């Protein structure tokens, strides 16, 4: 087990030496002992939304990510703090002090984050409201959820911008009955993708992204500082830009096909093939705040997730069979619509 390089002393109160944690209401570091507030804003906050160019033909050097547990001797009490896998933020199990790991590999550096804007109590209320609104939830779900643990996590994400010049070959249907036939159509579409959000962790599925984080706004980004992580769990970035772009491919494909079908605007359009010339790729490595409630229903693990930005809530839940009829189809259609709408801007 390696030795972790950490940031700990800057997470302690400058006046009493107590442990500080990030306070979502004040957006500052709050001393848990004396109540002092320590600002985290910097003169460079406006730079947090900056994006970085990426040239796929000349990819930046990204050494392989070294996964492995690291150990740190607590500077306050001498206790052992263990960072497991991709864990970025921890607390000392002995004195409860916040410890944030310093990431030495420049290639995997987090550029910016959206700090938590809602606290644990608010997240708990969101979850209760969400359950109460679900007409198909079994009536014992509320009490089950209350027994679960609500965990916080700053989850790693990419944002990607690109310019696409799309050339497509498609067919559509014309006429009806005996005169019905398929017609060919080719065409070209220009589109700019802006801030496509891509999960950079297997713990955050595209479903969670579409359920609670699809209207991500770059204006909430702040420069990465360990203070924002104090008191919250966080997962570090560990994928290369190429891997992020690959993970983005399926989403882009779905959006492009939908764009083409929309452009054809005829019955039963079918995209036979397309090719796209991608330029102007820009990216960010960011962290986004999520509350997660894990619970078990009849032996099956489930979760409800809450956006740490605005409280939007989404979850997997058991259905009560007798309430189910007609409801699940609507929910599925809704989820799909959200998935398809998200991400595309500026159709030219
Ligand atoms: Zn203090
Ligand atoms: Zn300690």
C-alpha cells in the first residue's frame, strides 16, 4: 500500500484548529467546533467553466492510471486513513477529520466541480416526496427508504463539445396501400454539441445522468479545491480523454440519428447510414454532486439518487403489482424522451 499525498491542514479551522466541512448553504468551509466560516471563492472562479481543446490525431500524453490503495497518517491524531481505489475524499475514522487526496498525475486532474448546493436533510425530504408521488410504489417503501443510508458523492464526469458535419443516407415511406413505397434521401446537417455530459465512473449510469443531471449548467462550476470536498465522499477521475470520447459515442449516435429523422420529417424514416466529420473537440474533467439512498426491497438492492445541485430525484423502485397496470409504460416513455432531448443545441 502506497503513501498518500493529501490535503488536510487547509481543511482545519485557522482560528481554533477544529475540523471544517463544506457547508452547502453558505458555500464556504464551516468549522464544526467554533462555527467560523472560511471562504473558498477565488479570483479565478470565472475560469472554472473554461474548456480544453483535444486533438484526436495528437492525443496528449496520458500515462496509465495506477489503481491502488493508499495510506495516510492523520496529521491531527496519527490514525490511519486508507484511500481505497478511486476514493478522493475521506475522513479519519479516529478523529473524523476530513482528508482529501492530492492527485499527482496531471493527466487525471479534476478541472472544476459543482459544489453541493443542497444538504443531507433537504435530500432526505426530496427522497420522501419522490416516494410519496409514486403511485405505483408499495406503501411500505417509505419506511424502508427511511432505514437506508443516504450517502454523498462527488462523481466524476466529462463534458464534451464538438462540431459535426453529418452526411446521411436515409429512406422514408410515401403513399399508402398498394402505392406505398420507400423513397431515398441524402442530406447534410451541421450541428454543434455543447456540454454533453458523460459519466466517468461505473457507479454513475447514463440513467442517473438523464434522470437528475441532464440540465447541467456550466455557470455552477467552480475551480477544483479540496475544501469543497471536505465532509463529502468523492471519486477521482481515472479515464483518458480517448476513453471518455468513446463512452460518448453511443449518445452521439442516438442524437445524430434522431436529428436526421427529424430533418426528414416524413413517415417511417430510416437512417441507412451516415458519416460525420468531427472537429473542435473541447472537454472538461469535472465532479458533480449526488446524494444516493441505497435500500433493499425483498432482497434486491435498489437506489434513489438526488441531484446535489437542485434536488431533482430519480430512482429504481419496486412496483406494487396491483398498482402497476398502465403506469410503467408512461414512465418508460418519459425516461426515453428525457434521454433523447438532452444534449443537442444549435441545429443549423
Ligand atoms: Zn474553529
Ligand atoms: Zn485523525
